[in-house]
């Protein structure tokens, strides 16, 4: 990790970008920018959809806070560009980012490491989606393998819904994932830090209207309840935090991330769904909420994440 001296740093907050999550990224980025500026950091907005990345080097930026979401932001592409430019950046590196955004790859790695994740099938047609429903059971989740914020996701309960669900998911990415639905408590857990210093923040339990935690209920309504303290038994919360730390390290993550988990209502077994390597930082976002419960203010959180900025090949 490179040393951080607030007086000698010029920080670019990367926001916007070209993914389907551009709107949310702009909200995250503005929040981070204002927080860092309030602490005296020489921080500036930088939108890769409007400016070439090599301008970061030309304009003297010494560190980047990645507030981009989705493809071209948390999939290893911008991380690779920053490696070539020699500029430290927040969050996991190139390989961890590229693996974590791919839900299929993530599941393969977690399963190989003995970590629990719902059963799944990769499909390439509506007929394959119907066959997956017969195998995995109803309800079933259909989603693109490389998208976030529930974009392109459908919960299907009948074969008649499979054609539309497949078409929606395939419209955002060629690889479509059908996943066993786990009925129970939905929770999310943030992780801060790297290596032995990585720590899981308090668990947040999510109660969305009719159990529908979709894009609208995530970012643009006030109907969803976020419970922190989560109300789970202490032993269960600690078990989930330990599981998420293993999942984080399994993918080689560093800096920060946030994992989504479902807890089976009958068995109380937690199942890892996915991990986000550039979590949202909007007024509705969950990492700031969990950090607050741990006694970390929003500006302090932004500064901590920024201080962790590094590169895969920092010694070269």
C-alpha cells in the first residue's frame, strides 16, 4: 500500500462511466467527492465516459477513488488501465475485480473453496431456462452473469415466465445464470481492509416491500427497511461475518467490498449470492450505513477506503 499524505495528493473520484449503473455511480461519486473535500482532500470529479483515462496522468492525479459501478468500472478494466498509468486506486485489483463481477466465476471459486452458494445453471436459451426451472425448482432467479443492482433480474415461478426472463437477462449480457431461490432473511455485509487486517462490519438485514429488493427499491424509494443491528442471534451474525471474510479472501479482494447473503428460513444456513467490489455510496447505500453502526462516519469511511488505495504491481 502506498503512503497517503493528504497535503501532497491530488485525488480523482471516478464516477459515471458507461455502464447501466451510470446514474447510481454519479450519485455515489458526488457523495464521496463532497466527503473527501470536507476533510481537506484535493479531490476532483472525473467521468471516464467524458474524458480519456490518460488525462489522469497528464493532470497530475496521484490516487483514484473508484466510485464506478458495473461493467467498465468494477470488472478489472479500469483497474488495468490504472495499473498501466501507475496510479494507486481503491478496491480490489485487476483479477479479483474481473472474477467478482462474473457471478458464474465467483460461484465456481466459492464452491471449489467449500463455501455455500445457491445451486445454479448457466443457460443460453429460453428452453434452457425452462429446463433449469424444472431442475432447480420454483421460484428461481434468472439474471445476467455480469451486471449489478438487480439489473436484468427476474424471479420466475412458472415455465411461462421463462422466455421473458431469459430475454431480459440476455439483453444485458450473453451469459445468463439461473439460480436456486433461497427463501429467508436477506442480509448484506461490508468488509474493510486487506489481508489479516480485513474486518467485517455489522450485518444489515434488508426488508423490502413484498420481498422485492429491486433497482427501484434499492435507490429511489424509502419503503425498504434496513435493520442494523440486524436482530439476528449474536452467534449467527458472527458466523455470517466470518463466512463473508472467507469469501472476500477467496476471490483475492482487498481494500473494501460488500457481500450479499441469503439465510435459509428453515435451516438458517447462509448462502453467498455475490460480492460487490465497488459498493454504492449513495444516501441509500449499505456500506455507509454499516460503517455508521460501527462508529465510522461517511467522510471517515471515504478517507479509510482512499488510504487503502494501491496497485497490483506497486513495486514495479
